[in-house]
C-alpha cells in the first residue's frame, strides 16, 4: 500500500511569525488528522528553522520549496541540501513549474537536484505538468513523459522509488480551474506507466504520485479517491489551517 501524502506548498507567503502561527494552528489540530495521511508543510526558507523547531515531536513533516544541488560554495543566494539536512528537513519540492517558468530551471538542473536530495536522504517531490497550450494541442503526455525521463536519468532503481511525483498541470495552478478527477487520474496512471517503462512495474507501483492545482476542500475528495493519486500538493488552500485540515481529512 502506498502512503497518502498531503503537502502544503506555502510558496512566497508568511513571515516567521505568520509561519509559526499557522504551523502551531495545524499542530493543535493534528489529533484529528486522518491517521492514514502523512502531512507535510513547506514554508519559505526564512521560516524553515523556526517551524521545524516549533513542530518538534509533531506528526507534521517539514519540507523546503527548493534547494541547490551543490553542497556548498560560491552560489550567492542559494541554499544547499546539507543546510536543509542540518535543520532536519525531510522533503524538498524540486522543479515546481514556477521555478521552471520564472527561474529558468531546466530538466538537467532538476535531474541534478533530485540526485543531490537523494544523496542526503531528503525526499524529493518532483513536479511535472503541461501548459494550457500543450494540453490544447494534445501534447500533455509527450511533455510529461519528457520531463519524467529527463528527471529520472541516471537514478538507480533503489533511489527512484523514494521520489514522490506531483502532477501539476500549469493551467490549474492558482487559477481555481482544477483538472477533473478523471484528467488527474489519467495522467497519474500515465506517469506510473512511464516509471514502469524505466524501472519495471514493481518499482512503478511503489511511487507516490500527487495531484496539484487548485485543490480545495470541496474538490479534494473526488480527486484523491482516484486509484493512481496518492495525495495532493496544495498551494493557496494550505495557507489556512481549517481549509488544509479539510483536505487532509478528505476521506473522513
Ligand atoms: P494552488 O493550489 O494554489 O493552485 O497551487 C498549486 C501548487 O502550485 C502547489 O505546488
């Protein structure tokens, strides 16, 4: 059985005080979390250490939204996996479409970051997904397959199964227009078939695949009940404890 992972990507929101407040609100609700669900929050870098400390002993995991692939060195403005590991960070989002789009993150960089996160035992959440133009020209599968093949290039099977994949169609992010549960599941199934092509079906069965893009309390249940979807990567709705709780407890 694959785990269910509900993750909150806070993006560039919340200063330290706001982050601590939200983390503590969530922590206070954690007794009511569905026990089958693993809960993760990804605050901005400036809040990571404080939130990680505040959640000591909590079931809520803490992840970063990005990292550099090098351990250290002359990379002004970057944060290394070693630094994340040093404060107990367990997950890192890699290759989010906003990073690909606004910060020129290529498939090659994404591949290096994945390998680096795995080297430090930080679980990467690899984001893939097509633009609206690509979907409208029926190029969504080709796009996602290309992203998957390039991301997993040179990664050993024993490491590959540790990677979580988040299918985030770009046209559904922050737009209020979520993919239908059928569209989301079809792509999750397709991603699993790509992994199977690379590593075999046993490995593909183990990979956790999330859906992300305008996940809200009122649509989470339908999407998350699909057989190939193992959780959600939530943006806007993860910034309010009560909304995020409803998504965590989608099955209740
Ligand atoms: P929204 O849930 O705000 O659409 O964001 C999705 C996302 O990009 C999560 O990484």
